[in-house]
């Protein structure tokens, strides 16, 4: 099993996104602990039971899905007669994403603490930008000065797992209008004579921002310091969307701004659209 899966991973290295390759690598790390190394219906069943005992159902489901894909690949190449994982695939559990936005007061306290604390001050602009745009973290990390002018920001090349992609999650280039607050922020942090391909936001060492390092070393300590219930920086996106909806912006416009579909926006944020039941 290990040999086939590693060759499958190598074959897919050029066509899969970094996040997908990361998932394959997580399976490779599990393989040495599998109860059996052969490929048979009995071995597949034993591996399935091991995964369900040792990991969460969702992690086990993803691992079985990837093992099945590797075996299908081997079947197509004539290396296996059949895929023993076919009958062992688990259905995903449908979960409604938890929308837990920061309030306006919480937002302001978080930004103020980033601006005040010398340990975290370097990322104050990054945090303000996330709150002001509702963009995905990967989009903010990938933003370059050449993607910004006085009227619009162009989200087109997010950075995921340190690798720059040539399209956003939806596969489209998204133009985000710049208001006065956002223009002021960008003008205040723009270096003189900056090159167009230079990232707008960087780490303290000048490299691309690592979302995981930022979350652990800066975001979480700041929330603890200002006594705000922990939510990851991705929830700045929820905060932007809910704030716009409560201010009366149309769902279609908000969906366009954040790069989501209107049905998705309505499914998760409809409760934040204010209004009274009309008289008939």
C-alpha cells in the first residue's frame, strides 16, 4: 500500500494544489502504523477500522478517500485488478459552518491592541485590511502592490501553503472597491518606490506572511490580552459580511465583494439581515 500511494503522490505532484498535496502527505505519515501493508479486501477493512479507531471520523473519511483514489489510479494502470476501498468510503457529515463575527467594539479593540503593542504592531495594517475587506487570509497574503490602484484592489493570486496560485478560490479575478478608510490604510503603509510585484503585507523578516505563525504568535496572544473570545483571523471575513448586511447593503453586492455566491451568503448570513415584517 505504501509503495503505490507514494508513487500516486509523486504522479499527482504537478497537478494538485498545495493543500491537496498536504492531505496526501498526511496519509503517507499514517501508513507505517497501518495494521496491514498488503492490498486486499481484508487489509482494506482492517485499515478502515484502524483509521476510525485512531482519528476523527472526518479524518478517517478523507484518508479512505485518498487511499481509494490511489488504488483507482493503480487499477487504471493495470497494477491492481480492483479497488478494495470502494465499498469502505464514508459519507461526509454535513456541518453548517459556524458564523461567529466580531462585534464592532471587539474589532476596534483588536486593531487598537495591534497598533499599541510593539511585539505585534508590525501586523496592525494586515489586521485592519482583513477587517476592512472581508477577504480570505490567502488573498491578503498574496496581495501585491501592482494589484492596487486608487480605486480598486484586484484579488487574483492568493498564496496557499507558501505557494502563489494563479487564481482565487472561485477561479475568478475579483475587483474590490477602495473606500476612504482602505485608501488611507494603503497609502500609510506603501513604501516609496516600491516594486509592483512586492507583497503588500510581509512578515517581520520581509517574507510572505505565514498564516499559521501569525495566528499562533500574534493573533491569539492579542485576543487573550484584550479578553475577547477566541476566533481565528478568518472570522474577520464573517465580521465584514455581517456588518455590511446589517448596514443595509444588498446580499448580491456583499457576495460580490467577498467572492461568494448569493445562495452561500444567504445560507449562512441571512440571520443578520435586519427588517420588519410588513403589514398586509
